C-alpha cells in the first residue's frame, strides 16, 4: 500500500476546480482540516480562479485559545480566503454524540434522493 498525499491533494484540488460550489464537513481538525481547506489556495497557485468554500461545518472539542483546533476557527480560515464566513458553523461537541444526530436528520429529510449522483472519477478520465 502506498500513501501519496501529494497526489491526493492534487486530486482534491482538481475536484474543487471542477466544482461549481463546495462545502466542507469536518470532524476534528488538524492536518486533515488544513489539507481540504487549502485546495482553494492550491487552485490559485495553479492559476485557476475559484471561489472560497461556500459552506463549512466543523465538529470539534478543541479550543483555539490553547493552541488546539490548529489554533484556527472557521472565521480565521475566512481571513485566508479559504471559507466564506457567511455560512460557517463551529460545533463544539464530541463528534460521536452529535454526528449520529446530524446524519439521521440528513437521511430522514430525504433531500439526497433529489440530488444527481456525482461521479468524480470522470474528472480524471
């Protein structure tokens, strides 16, 4: 097994470039959080003009006051041009208690039935 984080980052960036809009749903923080947020910056480095991630939700127990949460809330990510601050929400809770509630609500609202199925592999064809 090989883990190629550069290739994965490039693939995520390509998905961001090809998408009309994007949003983030993050559980925890740290490197994975920064990794996905930075696709906006990477696209710009590749000479592509992309919008910030339009939506962002982060579930975390970390607190930025003590250097946790990568010392960065979603409002700070907005100052770097990564996340649109108008539709972001920090959820300070333990993920195993709130994620089942969020998933259940999303499932039972059945909005997913109306969405066109995505096939991201076509981007790399």
